[in-house]
C-alpha cells in the first residue's frame, strides 16, 4: 500500500510545481490510489451534476469541484489585499468594530483583459497604497479580480460573493471608495428547503440585502490625482477612533493588519486545503439528537461546575469569533478530564465509526462548555487536518432565550458546493468532517445564550506504520494552498498620530493575548508552550493564579503519569492541587522560566505518607 501513496505524492508534486494545469484529474488519481487505505462499507453519493467537475474520494464518495485552474495566484501579506470574493470583503469589515473601522478602497480589474490590465498598471494602485496612502489604521486597501473571483472556489459562487455585481462595477479598471459605515453585514438570501433534506435550508441567491449601499460608496471618475482623491474621501468620511487598550493608530493598524491576514489565511484553507483533503461520507455531516445518557451527563456537569465559569482568553489576531465585542465564557470540562474522555469514547466514538465506516478512531480533543452570548458569530472555517478529522459539535442547551428569538443555525458547505443551514436546537448534535467541511455560524446569535461543546477524532492509522501515508495526504492539502498563494512583503506608510486622540467607548483587544511587533521585550512577553506532567500516585488539578484575579483559574486535571500542554508566558505562576480542592500542595507551586518547557510534579515523601 505504500507504493501508490508515494507515486500519488510525486504526481501531485508535478501538478503543483511543474505545470499549472487543471489538477482535478490528478487529485482524482491521488484519492483513488489511497481509497483502500480505510476499511469501511462502500458508500455512494447520488450527486446531481450542477456544474463543475466531479472528484471521487474514499468509498466512492464524490464531491463537486467548481474551481478552474490557470488563474493568477492569490497574493498574501501585501498591503493591498487580494479579495477572494464579496464574502471575504464582508468578513474583513466585520473584523474591525464600528468605532475603530477605517474606510476602504477597492480596485476592480480583469486579469484576462489586456487593455484593462494595462490601464490598471498605469494606476500604480499597489505603489500608491504602499508609499502615499494612509496606513492600515486609516485605510483598508484591496483589489478584486473580476475574472478570477467566480472561478477560484471549489464551491458555488453565490450572488452575495459577486462583489462586482454588488457594487455595480461598469468600467475596467474601476476604483471604489468604501465608507467606514460599511460593516460587512450583508444579509444572505434564503432559497428555501433543501429538496434532498427538508431539515436543511439553502442559502445564497439574488434576493440578498446589501449593507454597503450605493450611498456609502464613491466611484473615482478617472480624473485628477487618485491618491489625493482617496485622502479627501477619508477626511470627509471621518477618522476612526482609537482603542485605549491599543493606545495609538500605529498599534491599532498592526492589530487590524494581523487580523486581516488571519482572515485571508482562513479563506486559503477553506478553498484550497479543503479542496485537496479527502472526503469520507456521502454528505459530510449528519444531524441527530444527543443520546440521552450523554445529554444527561452534560447537563449534570454544567450544574456541578457552572460556578467555575470564566471568560475565555483569545489571541488578539484571531478572527474565528468576534470575542472582542461578544466575549465567550467557558465551563472547563477538563475538571473531569478522565470522566469526559470515557463518555466520549463510550458514546460518540462508536457513532462516528458507524457513520464513516472508519475504525478505529482516536479521541484527540474534547472541550467545552463554551457559552456564546447574544450577538456572537462564528466564521466558517475548517479545523486542524492533523487532529480534527472527524468531529461532533453538540448544542447542549439554550438559555435566556428572548421572546423574539431567531435560530442560530450551523452553516456548512456540502459536497454539492452549496451553502446549507441546520437550525441545531438544544439537545441535538452534528457529526461532521471538520478538516474538509467549511462550517460555522456566520450570523449574529439572536437565540439567547448558546451552550456548546466539541469533540474531535482522527483515524488511528494516522500514526504508527501509516504515518507516512497521512503525511502524504496532509502534504497534498498544504501544497494545494501554496500552489495558489504568492507571498508578498508588507510595505506601508507610517502612521501619523493625532494631537488630540479620540478613544472608543470599548477597549477593543483588552483581555486578549496580544503582543505588538514593536515590543522589544520579546523574551518576557512571547507566548510559548509548556508541558505539565503529573508524576504523583493519584489524579491532581493544575491552576493558574495571579494577584489580580479573585480566585485561581483552573487549567486542567491529569491522572498519574499523564501530561498536557498549555500556552503561557515567562513569569506566570501555577500550582498543583488535590481533586475538588484549590489549595496548593507542598512543593506544588511553580513559576514559568523562559528556558524550561517541561514541568513535572511528584508529591514529597512526607505528603505521600499522610495519604
């Protein structure tokens, strides 16, 4: 079985690096050559052709692929963002809260039109953005290839994604100034029930609601100095406020730019990594009720431990959730690590194995309970391809539901390339292929507080003698991203700080993990991973504590000989404690040293003798 994998990897390498041709046939061959890698029942997807090519995956599962090849690479890291589509544009606007969002400018062009490209190059748009226009804190700059945008994704290109049509672009090239009042909240059109499954709703059609309306956009008439025209529009539109936490336009611009790059990377993964990763089941997801035993255990856990609720701490440049505007809270299931893992293996693992036909599966992560507050949203994404391959997302409970509540559905992109929603009420769960299936909740939550948890598995064959096979699969997915990406260097003008800064009402970024590139105290403030190991003869808990916190913050529990990893900083303090207690054990306090990565703890002899 090793030979087909090696040959497949070489074929993909040729496709990716030697000749930029259409690779769907090569991908078909790769996935076909490793189809026998998993033992499972033969399954087939009664796929109706809706355009695009058909790519065959494992167990005769077929996925529609609308992507076309021979398109220009997508630039990554440049001052001027290459927009994949209109949804990408909306998401970058959403990344910046209203008070601190700058205005934007988008240059539309057609890479297949020689005359248009000549005129676009004469604009020197990229150079203007890098050398003359205000920096990121005051201006979001992007470009949009009208020829390539509809052809880049493996999934359907919906009217909401068609930024050319949304902005009524009439000339080529065309430069559009976008007011900072545009917030990205395009309301997608609902097409009605999925004819193949009435529990699902289809989205994406002409009857959408445009938030960035014509009165919030200005088109350059082609006369005069383009840079001066953009600057005048920025001044007329009003400048963004500054978050007190970030403190300056310079720091705020860096915050926005790094969040922008995170969102761009999400799109690279959703389009290209997802495309090249194998599919295992006919639909990619399956909704069902949470088994009663499991649901009862989850509700009992919440009842026992909700007094330990804490606010989640997120990386400042993360954009998967809008935590800076709607913080999520967490009731940490690691308090009962052994118990939760036993439940997951007993109940969820067999369900996934039966659904996929892949046995055995290995539990890699089970976390929650996360509480999404009113207004929260979760961007569509795919999960880690090395550990989060087959997963379960559980909607445990809805709380504080308002009278005018609306469902907060789970949205996925199915193997037809369609965008579908499932209401996902409390007490239900969805099995899904989390490393291939783009999934999220991209709409604001108007259903009260949503309590959820997430359980991830991977095939055991990803380890041991089959490691090289999975390395080839993962490498193919990562190479597919790099084949379509062109990394650029970020260049920009310097920020000019206002003499009398106006601060936002909310300190955006506060409470998140954030380190500026301008911070020279790199060793002290850099986050790194450490391993905590329990060498005692019984299960123990680990807590983080600081004088600014009213009580210690639970980090995890470990059985004898077990270990787990935590992201932390130099100088942070932790302590080990008995289960169900929060008092440090003798010798159990420790302070993180930048040069040390593993911290083991065993009870002193006198303490062991007392047990």
